C-alpha cells in the first residue's frame, strides 16, 4: 500500500514539474511535447571489453502504452559513450552519462532494458535516472553479449510492489522476467544463462575415474534425502547414467547464474587467498611438496614451529606438470605466479597465541562447546543414563560421576539442570563399521559435563562406543578425568576422539548442511517466483549474495569424491552420505534460535521479547545470539508491516504463495509431506519464516565459520580424525602407550599432510573479503521507500547497541566462558555493523549478510 501511494505522489509531482519545462524541438516533435530524462550508468569492464557505442539502454515507463496492455511506454534507445573512469574499491569503474528524450506524458520510469552488442561481458554496478526525484537501479550483475543470450536484460527500479500493486506498464515485464528465469529444465547451462532450476546432488561422485569415486545420489529418495542444488545440466557419466559428469580438469568456473557469481574483485581476492589451499587441494600428490613433512608430528614444540616457518613453496618439476594437466591454463598461471611471489606462512592461531598449552585444560575443552565453533550441538541432559533412539542405555553409571558434582547428588544436579551432554552417538554409530576399515579409528561418543556455580563447564565422563557383533549391541568404554599419570594421558586421548567427532559434525552438519545446503533452495525459489520488485525479494536479496557460487565451488573441490573434506575428516568417503542421514531429522521450524535452544533444553519459554530465557547467563552463543535474533525479527516485522496489513494480504499474494509452495515441494522436496511446514496463511508465519532464513544465512553461519582459524587453525585443538583407538591393558598398543604416552598421542592424530591441508582450508574459510557487507549494512540507495529506510536505520542502530553490549560482556569478570583459559574473547556474533571501511582477512568477528564463503 505504502509503495503505491509513493508512486502516485511521484507521478503527480513529475507531471506537474515537466508541464513547466520545455525542451527544444527534436525528431519532428513540437517544442512542448517532449522532455529530457538524464541518467548515469556505472560499469566495471572485464578484460579488454569496451562498451562504448555497443551497449544500448531504454527506459520502460510505469505508464501503459495502451490501456489494459500491461506493457509500458518505451523510450528511444541510447548507447553508452563518453564514460569517465574512477577508482571503486580498488577496481576501475566507468561512469556514463546518458540522456533520453521522452513524451511529456511518458510517466515515471520503472525499468531499464539493456542490450549489449559488445563481444565481451561486463559488470553493471548501478544506474540512476533524474526526474523530479532520483530513481535508483541497484544492478550488481554481469551483462553478456546479446548474440549469446538472445535476450535483453531488464532491471527494475528500487521501488517495491506487491503483485497486485504492480504499475500497469510493468505488469508484462514482471511476468516475462520471472518466466525467463525458470527455463525449461533441458540442456547444459552456459556461463551466460540466467536460469534457475533444481537438481539433486548427483554430481559428487565421478564413476568414470573408477569405482572408488562412486558416490550415492543425494536427494530424490527416502534412503538419501537432501536439499536441492542449482541445476547445471552437464551430461551423465559414461559409467553411470544417474551421475552427472564432471570436468576432466578441476574447474573453478562451474556454472551458476550470472547474478549469483562473485564480483570481479571478490573473485580476484578469493583466488589470491586460496593459493595455499589450491596447491594442496588440486594435487593429490601434494605430499611431493612436503617430503620433509611426511608422517606425524612428534612434539608440541614441533607443531608450534609449523606456524613460524617462512618458506616459499615454488611449484616446479613434476608437481608443476601434474598441476598443469589438472587445471585450466588461466588458473594454472595464477597459481604459479602466486606461488613464486608469496611465501607459505600460516599466521599464529589465537588458540595458542597467549599460552601454547591452555587448550589442553579441561575447562577450555568444555568452554568451546558453548563458545567455540560448534556451539549449538550441546544440550541439557534430561534423562540419566542417556539413551539411544532405540532405547538402549549408556554404560555411564551414577558411580562414575557422583564424586564430581561439587557436593550435589545426581538427583539434585539433574533437577538443577546442571548436567549437559555433547552427544555424537546415534548418528555416527551406524557408519562406524564402514569408517573403521580405512585406516581411521573412530568411536561414537557421549561427553557429560557438569555446570559449576560460576557456569563454567567441567567434563565428568566420556563414553566411547563401537558397534557390537550383534544387532543394536555396543562395545563401550567410559573414561573419567584425571590430573596425572597414565589415567590423565588416556583422558587426553579420549578428549581427542570426542573433538574428532565434533569436527565432523561441525563441518558436515552445523556448517555445510544446516547453512550452505539448506539455504540454496530458498535462493532458487526466490529468483524463480518472487519478482525483483517484490518487497520480500528485496528484503532477502543481500542475504543470498555469493551463496550459490561458493556452494558450487564446494561441490567442485570440497565435498566431492576425493575432495578436501573426504581427505581430512574421519568420515572419509561417506561424509556426504552421513550428512544426508542427519538431514532426515532436519526441520525448518526448529532452525530459529529460540526454538533450537528450547529443543536442546538450553532455554525455557518466557514472556520477554525473545520468548525464551537461557538456563544460565554465561552461554556466549546463546546470549549474543538471542539479541541478534530479536533485532532481526523486529526489523523483519517492521519491514513486512509496511507492505502487508493483515493475514489476508499474505494469503492473497500470489508470488509469495508460489514461492513458499516451491520451497516445500521442490527445493526441500524430500520433506514435502512433513506437517511442520508453516502454512504461510498468517502474517506471523511470514515473519517467523523470514527471520529464521535471515538468521541462518547471517548469524548462524558466522558463528560456525569465522572462528575456524582461531580454533581449528591449530589442529591439535581440533583434530579431524584419529588413527589409533584407546589402548587396552594387556595389548601391544598399551605397552607402546606406556613406553611414551606423548608419542602414542601424536601417532594417533592426523599426519602432517592432513593437518596442513586442514590449516590451509580453515585459513581460507575464516577470511572476510574486502567487499563484505555486514548485517545492518546496505548500499545507501537500496530502496526508494523512505519508511523502509527509517526502519532499516533503526535496525542498524540496534545492532550497534548490541556490539557495545557484547564488548561489555567480554569485560565482565563474572562471565568466564566469554574468555576462557586461552583468552579468546567471544566475538563470533559481534555484528561489526559499525565498521565503516573494508575489514578483510581473519578478524574472528563480523556477521556478513550472507553465506559468502
């Protein structure tokens, strides 16, 4: 409603203004029949492209050319020429001034139609038109030659309209633009295709390389359900027609629609930041680069020196030839150049910056479960002893823990919600027999922790389990904390096995599945069903930036057969299959923070603005997260209230209903029959769904991603697999352990190759790029609606207030979990909204708008 009134006001002002303006006669028009609309177009060139006189622009009016046609009046075509270049965030941008002569009754411009006759693509940043009011077009899109696309590009102004409020002159364009984005589900996608369609994860394996690269198709079946990905349409493998073929060479240019691709600068930075990882990831024979690094580390001192060495890893000889045969020439040249220029030096991770051994402390082991990089797995224990889904009880006994409850009885501790559990048992147990046949020694684990009076957590028991010889039977061992002797050394081995479990869950579930993978179907549905001018599209758009591109890169080098996660995680080649198993339990309505906290028993319902109250104050992820969640929900509610006045306006929005239906039935189609989906018939359902989606894409992802180098950059703190079991008395392994416990410990951990690969990966993933846009930040002219701008400024101010609160909490000596023995302040949910300039690199803080890395 508000946007319609604004349009009417602008139209009246515009008509009044131009009646008083007269232009000179042109093209046979009388002196009083035309007016001039001036504008600016800003582009970034690609390579040698020169849009001068080969790119043509037209204006489409909000006013119909004929009553009832649904088509707007069109201006004459004007070419771009006479551009002036300037620096834009380190890139060369070119601004073109342009003029359009239009009839006096042309009306308000509502869209730009662009045709490129240039031979190369270019990046269109923005455009503005000057009538009585400035009209902005937020573009940020690659423009490809017409000879490739066979279609003009359409950009709507920054004014939002619900479908039933679309100006008459834009109705046809709105419908046709959406139709063109859906495609026809046929053919292999080309770089220039702007088509959004769904596909299953049938591109992870590569049967043509051999049976060891066969992987199950994820999605489209009860046995392996999964969210959908963007379709690329590559032909099937020769060895298996159900698996999509992969390029012979590792290809970082895997297809995603042009509007989802990294900006020119980000792509350049990403490649630069990834050189160290590239050398590791692209060469299975990368051990050739590190002959001196084969085998295991032998001491804590040796692992610390790993970060102080400063050595050039020049790619040459046999390795150079291997690399050349595997990657496209352009990437090969970039890697060679960078490897010659940049010495390989890993920065010192925060976890060992203050004290090299503080991470070994039991208190720090517990603290990282609520303030580390996987803080949403821990839960409050509701039943003792813990039980499996099939009802089988844990082997942990009351006598194991009763003397470690600070004087409380087990009943008192349970009633006071004092016992917590980190449970990596049920989802891992069915896979252990397959995992443990490949040089990996993995358990399913349960860790019990006691919450002291100061809210710090102390681990009180670890149960490690293996499958038994009969169905549903288990072989269990329980280890208890000890401060000295062989028992202390065994306890340290047990903690390493727990963290290896947690590393798998963090990378495959908390990080990949529950943020990257589940969000992609929402992006595809948004592009296919919500017009760019739809207010919900505008609300969500910044929260989708770069996600499809980073996901495509992940399928190419990270989660594919032989990819980096299979190399470093204990789950190996069943990694993605394991994540599919966990997806069976995924529910969108439980992904919002308040519902998640209640589900895990970490909060109870309350009447405060968040709707919940934490069981204990010093839960950094929960405390900071609830404030961020509330700020997002308030902003979403304020925004939606401008466009939706009641439940009926939600139900009657045909694009919104098609969007939600497609998310359920196609994007997350394996869960289409679940009853927990919001019906999307009420305003409250809309705001809850949008808040949850924005929370996942921004804060949840930030909490599990940008602290990775601080904690996992030192791989002893976050081992990703173990190569030995806990030794049993009377065995050769136990004798080996007794002879030198430290040596046994280091031989149990990943080899240097896996460790260096892990460090290289988390270094790349933890970095912000210079074009990062944080929660509460947007381009100044992202909307032409003044009420929306006011509400967004309110959101920005609230996030800056939260920043101040977080800094104050980090200074509070009572809140020991916010700092811990390793002295890392909890800043993973610090928004960094107040940041004015680019803050690139590893900062350990900041909530980007989107899953952009």
